[in-house]
């Protein structure tokens, strides 16, 4: 796959390639605040969650990612 810095595009492209190759790992994406489209695209592509610039939420999401498969995607979506 090469080094991440060698990938064209952005993290969403990398996430899609990871999923295309069948790698099942939790992925947490960051998105600029107020960019709902980016959050929706990341979760549609298989991201566990996406952060809107609020890194205070990161600890909770990492704990969730390490706890196993997520059954309910509403647990990963931060409130609007």
C-alpha cells in the first residue's frame, strides 16, 4: 500500500482502499467543523466514526473502537 503520505487525495480515499482490500479495522476520521457531507461520506465508506474538529471526543471513540464491533451506528455519531 505504500506510505500514507504517498496516497493521492485524502483520508477518504485511503479508507475506501482499506475496505476494498477487505481490511476490517476501526477507522476514525476527522472532518472540518460543519462539514456534514464529509462525515456522511466517511461513515458510508466504513469509518467507525468521524470527528468534527472536536478532539475531546477522541478518547471515547478510541475506547469504543477497541471494545469490538459496533452494532448501532448512532453510538458513534456526535450530536449536532
